[in-house]
C-alpha cells in the first residue's frame, strides 16, 4: 500500500529547505517499495526534482505526486538520480575550520588581511587557462607558492580570500590560510591586500556554498553555536576553459552589496557594442563573483522575460551553469541580502554591518 502524505504542502520556500533528488536519465521508474519485483507506481522525467526522505546504496526514498494530486512515498534506483542534500555536518566542519583559524591567529597577534585581486581580465601573465597544482583555473586570483620559490607548485587564491601574514622570506611573504596545514608564499610585488575589515573575534555570520549539492546555507552564531538559519537551491559556475569558471573554492569576506547588479556580455566591448543585463540583490564575495538573483538581459521584454526567469529558476539546485557567480531565486537572494544587515555608505553602495564570510566548498 502506498503511504499518503496528506499533511505535506509543497511551497517554494519549504522545498528550498528540503533535501531532494534530480532525475538524471530520460525517464526513471518510481517503485512502491525497494524490494525486487515491486510494482511501478509512477515515472519521472529527466531534470525533475523530488523531495528526498532518505537513501541507501541502492534506492532513494522520495515523495512523488500522483494523478489524484496527493503525495506518496516511493522509491527510485540510486543510479537514476542525483542526490542533493543540505549537509549541515560538512558545513559546520568548514565553519569551525574558519573560526579556529581566526581565533588562533588573533591570539598569536598575527595580522589578518583580505586579498585584493579584482579585474575583469582574468589572465595572469597570459596563463588564463593554466590550472594550478590542484586543478583550479585563475579567477581574479594571485599565485601562492607552496615553497618560497617561483619554481614551486602553486595554488590560486581568489580576490577577498582571508589569510594571515606569518613573516617574510627573501622576496616572498609567508602566509597561512584557513583549511591548509602548510604555509603558502606569495611574491612581495604581487601581494595586494586590504585591512579594511576588522576582525576582533570569530566571524558570526557565515554563508556556505556547496558546489556538490548546489545549495547555499546561512549560519548564525547563537547561544555559543552555529545554527542553520536558511538554505536555498543554487547554481554555481562551470568551467569552459574560456569565459566561464567553476565558482572558486575558498574562504572569502564579503566586500559590498548591490540592490541591482548590472553585468555585461563582454566587459571589453565598448558601451555601444556590449549587451547589458541585471540581477537583483547581489552580494560580492570574490572578484566579479556574487551571490545574486536571476540574471536577465535588458533586451528581454514581456512574456519572453518571464519565461526566461522561470526557465532559469527551474534548474536551480541541479547542475553548475553560471559563469562563476552563485545564482538563487530572487526571493532567496533578497533574504540573503537582507540577512547580511547591509547599510549604505554611498549611493547604491552597501556593506555588511559586521564581517560576513562566504565559504565555497565541494
């Protein structure tokens, strides 16, 4: 007998807070139970999202809507779906890693700074498509070497990365970074940073963007622990070895916020040549990368504009498809924007009231 969930009311807000699966094959069968030979009670098509109850190595237990308009429990084979879940344990481990670093460096009287490497042109000495030693492409980033030598393997640390200055060796600055046991080294003449953000204690507002599960989670420090305040389905960046980048992993400090963010199809074109678009409620965490609402080109009008919005919203939480930013629905982007407690310091330019960290993780 199928199990009926009559009390479940699926809304966009509630759904955004749930674990879910995405159908990855053309069609997938939904079974009444997880036992071999169980009756097929429904089928789902590629890209469809279904709320996830739990899963094991063979099946995902889900909720599906039947023809009678009611929701039932069913089972889909794991091979037919992508699992998307709000992994609080993983997020909290990253937040602990960040704040252990901050409090330790403050106790050691080390200088905490935020890197500055923001430019539309992503190239670094002509090495636009050269990945670092960990497979990441440069994205508004600086080379940090694993030894004080420019012959050593390097990693890219993106704009607005948090680090601590440990000392100096020859022509290199020695730094420590959250999540890394070993020191990194950057050429003195390439090291640009800001002290504008003051750190007096742990960072109490943290955004965790999960590239694997395609979601964004907000955490607040309440009563001596970090609590999940909100989560939303998101879309991160994909790598095309050209003008699109994977949203870069790292620990970043939000710089500013914009109620409306204007973007260009190609910033190198003249004003007359380039197409423009806008996204609402943008929170800048690194270089030209923001958490923001649905991006829409200015030349989209009427029904075409609305259909584009719905199409982009429909794939949130499914797979990486942005150029590097983290997309959310306009509703969720507004929540994230307001959650930072922004205040205006000049027209159309806002900053968070207190430091807000953004962790991009797999």
